[in-house]
């Protein structure tokens, strides 16, 4: 279930843009000033939330050095490269499977860093 406020606002902004295109295509009357004001307030809110997220990331700088995080980041990058069609020496599924096993071992080896 989607619970993020930013995600909901992104959905509403997308729907507003789609409604704007539909109104133009079918010559409907939608007040563009009101539409832009609403979308503008959403953009400002998402921008301020992104700033707050950046501050939270800076407060957790030690987590960037966690081997579990690095292994998961590499797995995500390998999966994205495989989806993009980049040819890797091993199949992406195999690489991600190996990294998943390594992550499972790392979780058993030592506790996670405190939140």
C-alpha cells in the first residue's frame, strides 16, 4: 500500500497533467491558473520534503559504509544493468542470487548498525 505523502502528491500532480492534456485535446475548460497553482504547491512541498530527506541521510552517514548496504546497492545496479540490456559476464539473476546469499551471511555474522 502506498503511504508516502510524496507518492500521493506525485500521483495527484500526474493526474493534473493528464487532465490538462485531456482538456486541451477535447477542448474542455479547465482553469490553467488554478491547475498551475495546485501543481506549484505540490512541487514546493516535494522539494522541501526532499531537503528534509537529505538531512536525514547526512545524519546516517555511517550506514553508507555498511557492507550489507553496499552489497544491496551492487545488486540493484546489476539488476538495472541487466534490465537495460547490458551484457554482463554472468547472468544478472546469478549475480543477484550470489549477492543475496552474501547479504544473508552478513546479517547472521554481525548485527546491523543502530538506526
